């Protein structure tokens, strides 16, 4: 099951919270963050994460794992060329710094592309890496059964360091975060206890 609908800075106010509140707290604990963009589709989300984090540290210090089930989406993400509609919420200064216009499309800067490693991963079947500071999984959980969501949230919790953050989509509030060892850090952000 793959839905591949994505855009840069989707729900821009949430990315402002990540930049102004979440990243400063995480970076106070650890200067090199371990970040996973799960179900990343065609790459807009992990690239946005790198752009937001670049306001706090050099790109050379940023490393993001980005995974998806759909190998075609991963290949498109690696190419990093997007239609203009995907950039609707990108701030003008970010657009001019990290994108190059090519006819009707925009190419992501190679320095941003180098911060992201793409891999195939099935959230329901594959093992999860450990010790993440931040896991971003937005706008995909709505497609899973309650039983599957329960298992995935448990797996995310186990994959985060204590104090690590899970960032979910604007349709995916977790109403019982304590069941997974989370407490609400901000709207759509959950901190592992």
C-alpha cells in the first residue's frame, strides 16, 4: 500500500515548531542527531527536515535515514526533482537557497541530497533501528488498522532514545500517548519518557 502524496514544508506551522522548539531541545542533549523519516514517499519530508535543521547546524553534520516501502518513490526521491506545486509552502529564502529551477521543475541542491540516505523499509514487517533522537512519520498512519497502528507506535517508541521525539501528521494525533511511553511535547509531537 503506497499513497505518495507529499510536499515540502507540509503544514508549515508544524515545521516552525520543529525548528524553534524541538531541534533546540534535542541539540542541547546531542550535537549529532540520529533522525529517521519513515514512510518518506518521494523525499519531500526528509529533505525538508534537512533544510529546517540547517538553520541550527552545518549540512555536513546532518544525517537522515529516509525509508519507504515503494521502491519507485525512493528512486524519485533520490533524483530530487519536483513540480512547482510541491514547493507551495517553502519559504522564499529556502527556495532560493536549496532549489534550482529547471524548466517547470525544481531540483533539490546536492548538499541537501547528501544529508539523506534512502532505504526500502516495511513498517509492518521489517526490524526498526534503535537510538533515534527524532522519528518523523506523517500522514501515513491513517491508512493502517488500529491494530497495525498500535504495533507501529510501540516499535517507534522502542526505536527512540529516552527524550526522543515522534513527529506525526496533522490527522494523526495519538490520544493515548502514555500507552507507548510517550508524553505530549507539542501538538503532533510526542516525547519518549
